[in-house]
């Protein structure tokens, strides 16, 4: 029992020293590439140690380095061309007010089948809001006529109005 406590205490001291250690990251120049070396200085009670861990090897060829440069250069231009953050999405919200009826099942025997009660009709102030948004915010928002069903024709008309609004914002609106 006592030996177990001493071992646990030694592990706790060693772990505390390991988490308090400082780490320095150093780039070393090599003939064809770079390697990242990590120097850790640990002040554990068992003794001081210095550990060097190589993360990237030095065996890059000239072709590998050139390919890494090409990929790094292509990434920003890919983002500018394809506009991956500029996807337009729609938000169609139906705000419908109902007369509030308590919807609890009727009291009765377990064996009896009770008739379901239908919900009350639409409130006269039913509203359907259609909004077209992107990552910058709302582009176009409109309130649809009362009791209008959202159909394909209504969707295409909203798309045309959204396209006109985007064209009115200027030629650089759709680029990063």
C-alpha cells in the first residue's frame, strides 16, 4: 500500500514537471528541405533531460518542394475563383398565429377510443416571410400574400428578384 502511494507520487511529480516544461520550435535549414525540431527541457524531480524530436524528415526532393509551393500558391486563388463562402440559401418562415386551445387528451376509460380534436383554423393575421441570405447577411426579404402556398413559380420569382438585387450591389459583390 505504501509502495503504491510512493509510485503514484513519483508519477504525479514527473507529470507536473512534464507539463511545466518549456518547448522551443526551431526550423533547421537542410540541403533540400526544412525539418522542425522540438527541444523540450523538463524539470522533473528524477533529473533534467533534453529531448529532440524530429517532426519532418530531411529527405525532400526538389520536386516535392516545388509541388508544396504550387499547392500553397493555388489555395488562395482557388478560394477567389470558386467563392466557396458565397453560397446563397433561403429562409422561408411561416409565422402563423392560432387561437390557443388546450391540447390535452380527454378524460375517459383506457379501453375507449377518443376522437382526435382538430386544431382551430388559421388566425386572420397569418404571415409567410421569404428571405434570401448569404454569409454577409440578408440579400432580399419579402412578405408573401396571405394564405399563399410556397410553389415553384413563387420560388423562381424570388430568385429573379434576388439576382436583380445582387446585380445592383456592384460587380465585386460576388468575389472575395
